[in-house]
C-alpha cells in the first residue's frame, strides 16, 4: 500500500505495472479496468477510479470502466462538472475540496476531492481518468506527475 505523504516512492512501480497492462493482449476496456483496479488497490486515498470516454459528435463523456461505487452519471455533457470542464479546458483539474467547486457533479457525500486527467491521442481528447477521494486535500504534486505520466501511456490504447 502507498501511504499519503510517504514520498510515494512506489509510484515508479505503478508506471511499470501500467506499462505492462498497456502492452498486454487484453481488450482496451479490460486494460482500462485493470488500470482502475491497480490504482484503486495501490493508493489508499483513491476511492473511486474510472474512465470517461469522449464523444465529440455528441459533445459528451460516456462512463467507461471504473472501480468504486456505482454512479448515475453515465453521460456528462462537455462543460458540466469537473469532468465536463476538463473536456473544454483540455487540462488536468484538481479539486482538493469539492465544497469549494461550484461546477461539480456529486457522486456521493463521502467524496471530498477529485482529480481529473485528460488522455490525448494526436492532440485530441480521447478520454479522462477521474479519481475521487474521501480525503480533503489528498493530492500531491507526485500524484499529478504520476497520473499525467500514466495518461500518456494510456493514450496508446486509443
Ligand atoms: N464528480 C464528477 C462526476 C463524475 S463522478 O465523480 C464519478 C464531476 O464533477 O464531473
């Protein structure tokens, strides 16, 4: 288990594990699910880990593989909530305290913070990695660097 503020020295292992998953012979969704499971079980404050897949024609995000409580937010219009904002700004968003974010879609009262990282292929948004935490202010610079790195690897799945 990776403890918060432990220096997250195991993050290189996660990079290697995701690389192995990406290169495995599973389907894309099996790989995305395996990555969700890996992150969810490896980092104690990653309580919900999932992917939203971009549909540019409909300008909406569709829920893909995820681990954690089920959510009614299967489709999210671009611009709505944190995920929808990322679809428009095309940049990672870190919300360390969801009570302070006005454009936020709640997926449960336990969720206190969220990080959403875009996945690009040839400069186009393909998907988003969405992580919810029950902790307030849990995400460090190392989380941001790790997740951006993982999303660069994941882009090859699209
Ligand atoms: N909180 C997200 C919605 C997705 S759930 O976290 C699974 C948002 O504001 O976009």
